[in-house]
């Protein structure tokens, strides 16, 4: 922080570091360190995100999926996270494992320190799936005290499918088309032509993809070894 103060020239930022920002000189480890206690964006106080999952929890999810064959739904239920989040974790872990095999350095220490400053947890608490449709304005129905009012009655009143039917549909989709890490990616389906190669602009970590938004809408790729490629077509 002291070295940062010496480098900062903008007076407003220097004032922030000397005032409200001073508490960030020694962040509270194991807790969120937002500008406001539970909100990272002061202009949007309603947005209160949950702490992220620790890398150890994400690694555990990966191992259970690979070694024990647990389904995405089972993992989401156990860790209290949505199915979409489980799928994203598995895809990112697969990418991480591929990068390690290719010799790309992984910034583990940086990630661990960020976890401490963001209060990362091993579990979350969010809906498994987001299946609830938008129902518009609230509707009211008078029901006698002794009468039963089931979820099916509510769905009929709102002209919607019962939640049980939606859950059954989601389960059926998962059985018909289960989540998998296999298969070709879009980049693997591309046919390309080498334009030129410049070894002086190699980048071991990143592969850049540029898309022209003009009439041609062509795509070029700058590979990690400095090779510039032109995408000829996308195979179906």
C-alpha cells in the first residue's frame, strides 16, 4: 500500500487511500473486503453476491465427477450450487488440467490469496435450477380455511405448469442429453490457413481470437506460438 501511494498521482485516488481506502491496507482475511460491508457496488446496494467457492471445493467437485461418476445434479445438491454452476466449474477445471499438461503456469498462490480476501466458502446456498417462469402481476385468491390449496391449484390459477411437471421435464432432459466434457469445441471444428508466423510475439498463456464486425465478418486467430491464422469456415 505504501509503495502504491508513492506511485499514485491522481489527487482523488490519493485521498481515497488516505481515507476510506486505508482499511484495505490490511484486509480482513476470511471475509469479504468490499467498499461496503456486503455489497461490492455501492450504486447497486440490492446486489449482494454470495462468497465464491474455494478452489479446493471446485477440485473436489472435479474429482467426484471424474473418479466416482456422480452426476451434475448430485454434485449440485451436495454443495448447494446450481446445475449450471457445476457445469461451469467442470468445464473450467477441464481447461485448467489441459493448460497444466501443456506446461502453462497456473497462478495458484494468487487464487488462494484472493479467496482469503473474498471470504470463499466450500458450500453455497442457491437454487439447483431456475425453472420458475415470470408470472407478471400478483394474483390473489380467497380460500376457505378448511380447503386445501395445492401447488397444482396455484399453477392452474396462474395458467402455468405445476412445479413438479417442470422438475420432471428437467430430469428428462438430463437423461436424454447428459452433461459431458467430451466432444469437439468450436475452435477444433474450424479449418484455418496460416497467414504468417512471428516468433517475437509468442504468448504461452493466451490464444487471441478476432472477429471482424464489418461486411466480411471474417475471423482471425493469433496462436500462442505467434502464428496468425485465418478461419476459412466452420464445419457443422
